[in-house]
C-alpha cells in the first residue's frame, strides 16, 4: 500500500494555453513553451487533455509534448477507441480517463465507473500492458471507488469541482461537507491500494484544505494557474501554488 507521508506532486494542466492560441487561430501562445516554463517553475508533471472535439489541445501538441518534456506527461482522454490508439502510439507516463459526454458522468461529475465497469476494465488492459499508469477521474462515492479498484487502474483522481464551486458560491457548510466526503474518499481509495490524486477548479483560495488530505499524492491544476499567469506570470503562479501546497502539508 502506498505511504501517506510522501510529497504531494503538482501536475500543471496547460490546456488553456491552447484555448488562448486557438481563439485567434495563431501559432502562439505555444503549450509546449508553457509546459517547459512550468517544469522550470517546479511542476512535477504536465497534464494535457486531447478532447474528441480538439477544442484546445491538438494531436500535434501531444506529439510535441512527448518529444519535448523532461517530466512525465499525464494524458487526459475519454475512454474511446480513437484515444486509446493515440495513447498506445505515444505511450505517455500516465493516462487519466475523464468523462466528455453527459451520459458518462455520475452525479458527482466524474466517470461512472460503477455503471461501466466491464467496458472500462477491458479498455484499461492494453494501456496497462503497454506500461502506462491509468487513472480514473471520479467522484468520492464509495461505489465508484470500489469499482475503480476492480478495473485494474493504479490511480483515482478525485473531482474537486463541487468543493470549489461551493466555496465560490459562499455555501460554506456544504463546502465543508464536500471536503469531508473528499477526505473519506481519499482514505477509502488509499485503503484499497489505489494511488489518490485530486483536481479540478483548484485555486490559491481552495487548494490548502485539499492539499492537507494525507493520502493524496498529486494535484492537477490548470485553469486558475493559466488565468493567474496573466497577472503575475506562470512561473510565479506555480511557485505560489507549490508554496501553498507545502504549507498545507507541513
Ligand atoms: N483533473 C482533471 C481530470 C481534469 O479534467 C481537469 C480539467 O481539465 C483538471 C484536473 C484541472 O482542472 P482545472 O483546469 O480546473 O484546474
């Protein structure tokens, strides 16, 4: 079983550098350049999501990231054959399976692993055989965690979007209940031998209580960091996020 004392890694999601690039149909800003800057600023890995609609990251970005990165690539994708082929061709360090269609979602916003367990187990097998670590992006419901543990995935990433939304809306009692459920989910997943990650919507304001959950090994953060980069620069934004994570963990 993984230790709970390990350092919390920061994965920086650079999708929205591509969103900005695509807004003007230009060649810049370049997601690989942002990823290299993120690595220099202390990112432990880079996350990029090749969506089926290619709304931000494109196929050529994945190839450029695989060729240029010095830290591991966490390749987010839908559990569909086209993406499986791309993952098997590139063999990134990790694949995180995420829902892209409404019918793939649970009420918590993550993948419905419990409702799609047999298909996901079969989908994961060739990725594992190729040496790729597979992560499932799920809510904290115990049934989803138990199903994830049975699929052969090594990792679950717990969805922090509801916690962040409740914080933003000032619904603090509900936010705290959601945080407690995330804590319980992390402990449950860890107890079932899964490595536990978390992410979605995290900011300087919301990261601390999540980073303090002892079973977590990695946070994946994108949108806030890319937004904050407009004001203070990407390197300083990542450094400040790292500082807040370390402070929460201390
Ligand atoms: N983790 C997963 C699985 C995601 O899909 C995303 C969003 O692409 C993130 C983390 C990062 O979320 P955000 O961009 O809101 O920080």
